[in-house]
């Protein structure tokens, strides 16, 4: 999923296109990747023989089909531009492209080829989702929740940044973003303000020279608001003396955790250990931690399902599992997930999560906190995984710290944010003492 973001960063962001064109090109790339399976079905139905077109020609046809079906572009313009685009990759395929795209325009009148209220395949097609996943979402979220989720997943993700308290004052970050026409606004998630978190009008102001200079100096980073809220809750209200982060990846949560600690306690967490199974991510983690000025006392490369082998008998005030999961809460940012994911991947994630929880339990200091977070919405990987852990021998030593929503004055056992149009990503967090 990061590959697609990397490609956008290397090609579109560095191109000579105007800012508006870069934003539109990004929208097209993410949109086509998100709805790819549906577009393939439509294109196949509009070709005499689906094997007629080379892969590059199919890619070009998919771009035009996306504009026609999902962006409601004027059919005439979409066909003309689509034919020109196909000719740039295959000069002799112009005739084929013209015929196929005219059929796509006619097919659009009958799209999604059935009544989405009664036909699940048509319902899935309407939103550019695989059928099995649409069914799964209805089972998990109910019909209305599933519809909101799918509509939101097809929108461009809102842009949030975090001011790095370790190196920057919020005022200086906010004033530079405002000068770049970013219209930075402070953010609350589930009734609580998120320290250092601002919503920005779009990705365009982040390409401004002054803002880019702040990135290159480690003064701010881009991170979803719910992700920032999770970091804030995990760090907690009392300064932990020691912290173990499992699944630290490229250090985004590491930076958020230490920035939050600095913001809240006037100092970073002095003993901060990270574990990740990938050596390349850990190298990146060290580079980014250095750039952002955040303390990582020990970056460990290894398998966290066997923590005894990595940290011996050490215990920590906070153990934070940023769990590997199906990632369904982040579909707007990671467009390839929905067609790559398989039902068994969800089972495998839940199984791995159970092992991580069991392994981590022995390394939480008495009175300490075990935090378990995902960026997905399946019960299996979220509440069920936690409940199953609590029912085990190591889990029986823990109790749930409920999440209190100050706005609504209600308590929930877990912090769980759904994906809604215009809102931040869906995340889940359990805090266990």
C-alpha cells in the first residue's frame, strides 16, 4: 500500500504539473486502483475478447472508464481523451479504444447492472468493492454503516498534520501552514482535542516551499487524526518511565508518542524500545527518529510473538501493540487493499494478534498498561481479539480501562472510531491495565 503512495510521491508530486493537476492526477490514481476490479468487469463486458488489449492499453482504458463511471465526466471528452491516451501507449490501438469506450458510455446507463437495493453484486459494483467485502461490511456494520463506510472509502482522505513538539512550537507550524493557504484547524476526535493535530485544507499547501522545508527539518509530519488520537491515549496522563512499541514500522507512531510526551510532560520518554520484524523499516525508523529529534533507546529487529527472546525478562510501564491488521479503516489512503485482501487474511491477522497479545502480557510492569490498536473495523481483529485474550490465563491479570467520551458523557469499553464521510480514518484501541 505504501508502494502506491511512494509512486505518487516520486512521479506526480515531483512533476511539473500545476498543483491542481497534481491533486487531480493523485485522485485518478487512487480512484482507479480502488475500483479496479469493478472497472475490469465493465471493460471486459465492452470488449469482444478481453485478451485483445495489452496491459498498458487496459490501464489507459481503466482511467477513462473511471472518469465515465465514477467521476461522471462528459462522455464525449472522456472518449476523445481516452483514445488519445491509448494512442500514446499503443499508436495502433486507437480504433479499439474508440469502440470500447463508446460501449462503456452506453453501459454506464445501466450501471451497476442490477438493483443495488436487492442485488448484492450490483450494490458492491456501485461502490467499486469486491462482493465478498461488501457482504462482510454489511455483516459487521449493518446496511447503513456499510453504505457510509463505502461512500467514505471512495472520497479523497482529509489531510491532517502533527506539529512535532520536540522540535517546533505549534504557533510556528500553524503560521507557516496559514501563510501557505492551508487553513490549519485544530482537531477533536470522539470529544477530545488531539494535541498538535491540525486539519489542512488539502494536500496542495504541503507542496509549498516553506512547508516542505519544515518537513525536511522534522518540525511536522503527516498523520491521520485518529492515529494521532491513539498515540495521545496510549501515552496517557502520567509520564511512563519505560515504553515498548511493537510493530513500530517507519516510526510514525514513535514520533507521535514522543512528541505527545514532550507536549504533556515537558520531556520525552527516556527508555523507549521499538520492535519490528523488518530490517528495512527499522533502518527508516532510525533515520526518521533522528530527523525528528525523538529518543529511541533500542530499535530491535525481530518477531514480537516471542518477546522473551528479544527483551528477556524486562517489563515496561507501557506496551503498545500497533497490530498488523487488514487495514480496512484506511482504504482511502491505501487504495490497493480492497482488491488484494482475502477473507482468510482477516483470520490470519486475528490469529497473529492473539499471539502478539499473549507474548506482550508478560512484559507489562505491575500497574502498567497494555495498549492494543488496529486500523480496521472487523470484530474479529478488534473487540473479539481483546475479549479472547482477557479470557486466557495471561489475560486474566488485566482489566479494561474504558474510553470516556466527554462530549456525550458516555463510557465505551474501547476507543473505536468508525469511518464516516469527511472524517478521519477508522481505528480501534483497547487499553488494558
